[in-house]
């Protein structure tokens, strides 16, 4: 009887488990600060896109779609060159 209970627990736990996430999850919460900092330094990356998409919108959507722009790094960058190094992963 004990084996039957263990077997049933294994069966139910395997079919009811949460599916694994696909790809990494990145946090877009630093996007507004990153865009403010980019604009404060006069960086082109902080400006709106030609279609009117704001830096904040672009950053948030890009990060939520699984691309790590490293906005937390750009929010602290002391220059446009430093911000470019952030997004290059350096």
C-alpha cells in the first residue's frame, strides 16, 4: 500500500508541476533611470525612436522579450561611451 501511495504521488507531482521558464527573465525596472541618464548625457540611445517609441518603452519591451540591455548599468553610466560598454556586456 505504501508503494502505491508513493507511486501515485510521483505521478501526480510530475503532471501537475509548473513548466520551466523558457529563457532568462530580466528585470526592466531600471529602464526609466537608464533612459533619464542617457538623455542627461546627451546620448542618442536615450532619445525616442523614429516611430515615436520612447526609450523607456523600447527598453522595457526589449528586456521583457528576453534581451538583457543591462539598464541597471546604463542608469549609472558616467558617459555615452560607458553606457555603450554596458550594453556590450563589458
